[in-house]
């Protein structure tokens, strides 16, 4: 383990700064580059995107259409005008025959089955299944608002499972490889105080996507038919949507907003200017596609305020709560505030010297 000369070494109550990492913001994926050609992210293949009417879903549709892929757009029936407008834009890129609009409520299994059947009847395959539909909903805490828990889990967890189970069986019987991309959240990894219902839903997405990846890998190793990979797309939505206690913000980020992806869910429809700290949905999707094309499972997206080192340090700290027996969510515990801030300072110092290897 490399350490800064000023470091006293890792505290027994602080996670060691060790391991390995390869995390760099990436540009657009280029399918015309022979060195980066990908059998799934390829002209003529099919992408199915839920939650496609706006934000990350719409940005993914545009980027995948720019690669020459056929696009099936799915979102709530109420979003049909937005889906239709997006489809018209995509038709300019790939032709009207290569765009489908299928209004779909992922809480309704019959809708998902209809989406699958429509895509397979039209194009006979799915290359990319982007399981992106999600809601924020009302804040649900551990003690309040059971209705919010039901609403969030119906879409963010059971909807993801239903789409996954409906499509992946058919994808495994295809001749060509395919991939599933489930949209998670950093809130599902570090669990910041605020909207516990949302955090728990995205923690569930992390768990079920890890399980899917393992099952697909095990199946392939045993000689099972088909080649399907799974990927977890992890981003931060908005600190304004998920409140954080101001007194415990770490020193590396003195602003009340630690960076996020700027989408309709997080204020892009309000008409205001994009905050400097936020990445656009397009930037986030381009980063995600480059990492997925490289075969990475965990696609952790930075932004203009929160770089990869801070993300990694936060994740390591959260994991060490369990491994070292600290209080739950110690990052926000007043007795651990100074230790956490010291840990972040040390980690940033090591990163600036090129000595931080997570």
C-alpha cells in the first residue's frame, strides 16, 4: 500500500486507502473505431429503453440511435407526447422504421409482455435492455409514509425485476450477444440520510443486478445457451431531492449540493440554468456507454463537483461501517465527523500525489 509521507497509516477505525482502481471520465463510444468495435453497441442492433421519455432514458435513446441502433421507447402512457416527439427526432437519425413507441407501465406485467412481444415481432432480437424506469416520489423515512414505500418499490424494484425477467429469457436464446443495463443510484450504495425509501429501492437494484450478473456468468461457464452480460449504472440524482444534513458536509465539498445528473427528476424541467456541478444526461450516458463497452459491471458516474476519488472514498467509508463495527451511517454521526473529514483529506492528498490506490 502506497502512502503519503505525512500519513500516519490507516486508523483502525478508518478504512485503509488500498486496493486498485480504474475510473476515468470517458468520452463518447465510437463504433466506427476498429479498436473499440462492440458486438452489442453496433449499428443494426436493437435497444429497448424504459423510462425513455426524458432525462437519462431520452439521452440514452439519442446516443444509441447515433450509433445506428434500432430503438424501442417505453414510458408511461401519460408520457406519450414526449415519446412521440423523441421518436420523430430519432427517425431523422435512423429512419422511421427503426423506431418504436410502446407506452408501458413497468408496474403492469401485461404492459411489459406487450413491449417484449412488439419488439420481437418487429425486429426479432434485443441487443440492449436498458432498465431505466424509476421514480423519486414522496419522501419515505423508516418511520413514516408507507404509501411512498409502496409507490417507489412498485416501479424502482418490482418494475425492474419484472422487465428483467420478461426479457432476459428471450435474450438468452438469441444467436448474438446482448446486455442488460439497470439504472441504480449512488444513494443505493452510500445510503445518505433523507429519502430512505428511495435509497432502499436503489440498494435493492444493486443487489438484484449483482445477482443477475452472477447467474448469467455461472450459466455461461456451465455452457448455457446465449451470451448476456449485466451492468449496474450508478449515478447521483440530486442533493436537493435527497436532503443531507448541512453540518456534516465534508470539507472537500463545501457547497450544499455535492453534484448530480441534471434531468427532469432533478429540476431540468424548471427552466433554470444547469448547475455548474451537474453533468448533463448526455455526458452521463456517454460515460456509461464507454464503460459498458469496456466490459465493466459497476459504472460509477462522476460529475463536475464530485470526482472519482471522492466517490470511491465515500464507498470505502460506508463499507467500513460494517467491517469495523462503527455506528450505522457514521459519515453523518457527530462523533465521527472529524475522523471522516480527516479520512477525506488524506485520501485527496494521496490522490493528488498519485499515491491513492483504492
